[in-house]
């Protein structure tokens, strides 16, 4: 589904990503691991259109998407989750989901004036969809809670929920488990596996928690110093000499 070809991303003279090549298979939950500073987040940002690569290319379903801005990738179903922005923290969880752009006609004044009835109808449909998403993620009890009051793990679920509002095809999750308690991490893992199995989502997951990676991800790709070191099952990766060395070196 995605092909990353020899991507380099340099900051000044420093190559955060240094000739990384990898493939993401459609329907997979692919894990991306590696020591801190390996270049994982930078590679995500290149794939998701937030950073232009210095060289190399990113191919989505045979189309070159290198350097396309995030909103264009969004329309191709490629999403990277983001922390709930500060401005949205005083809105409710449901409202946060309803804010996800795309397909809303309330965007222009002309529409607002001309299609008032249709907008009200679309708002109801959006609210209904938001409630379905919350139900799927088992956080329907939080619908009217202010997003700013959620725990770290609940916020991660809300971020995942936002991808469901637009029927993403491939979702990139960067350290979804950071600071999240075990129970919620399991809920997030369940949601990922169900989205994968029931809705055909492809996932690429950066995570340090190896239990989480082991439960969810096949294959697992290990990066270090901007390069891809190894790919395989988590057990294969853990037994790989270069991988062991890379982790010991940090
Ligand atoms: P990871 O996510 O694997 O921990 P990152 O992709 O965040 O690694 O960072 C890889 C390297 O690139 C790190 O050494 C980091 O300090 C550096 N880096 C990341 N972003 C920038 C930036 N905007 N400017 C300069 N250096 C950066
Ligand atoms: Mg990172």
C-alpha cells in the first residue's frame, strides 16, 4: 500500500532519516520500533506530508505522494493522529469529533445562508456518526465531557475516533501508549485490532511498549540512526544482532 523509497530527511547537516526504505502492506498493523532518536517520528512526518523529504519518495497505491500536503493526503485516507489541540479542549468529546473536516457544507457563508436546512440535517448526521464512533471505542459515556478533562489514554482514543469520522484507510500512530495506563492501553489495542479486522484499516504504530507491539503488530520494522535495520515478527526482531546492538548502544 505504501512504499517508502530511500527517504532522506536532513536538518542542516544532520540526517535524521538517512536512506530509509520500507513497505507497508494493506491490511497490516505494522510496528515501527527503534531507540530514541532513530528517526521514527521524522519518517512519519515525511510520509504524512508534514515535512518534505530531502530526497527519496513515498508511494501510495502506486501514486507518488512525496511532499503532498496533509490535507491532500487526508482526502486519500492517509491520516496521522494528533494531540487534541489546546483550542479544542473546552469543547466536548462529541463536538471534537464533529469538527473533523471534510464533507461538511457549513464551510462557506453562501452555504450557511443558502442551505440552512441541509446544514442542520448534516449536523444531526455528524452527531449520530460521532456517537457511533464513541460507542465503537467504548467511550460513549464521555460524549458530553470536555476534551480537556480526559485522561491521556482517553485522549488517545478520541484521536483514534477522529480518524473514524472520515473513514481513514491508513493511520499512523506515534507513541500511542505514552503515559497511558494498562487498562486503557488494552482498550486502545482492542480498538486498533477491531478497526483493522472489521473496517479494513491499515495501521503503522510507533510504540516503545513491546507487549503492545507484540500483541498488535506483524510485521515489526526496527529503525536506528535513520535507517531500517530489520523487519520481521517481534520475536525475530528481538533476536536480531543488529537490533540488539542498536538498543544497547543507547
Ligand atoms: P524518534 O522518533 O525515533 O525518537 P525523531 O524522528 O524524533 O526520532 O528524531 C530523530 C533525530 O532527528 C533526533 O536526533 C532528533 O533530535 C532530530 N530531529 C528531529 N526533528 C528535528 C528538527 N526539526 N530539527 C533538528 N533535528 C531534529
Ligand atoms: Mg518519536
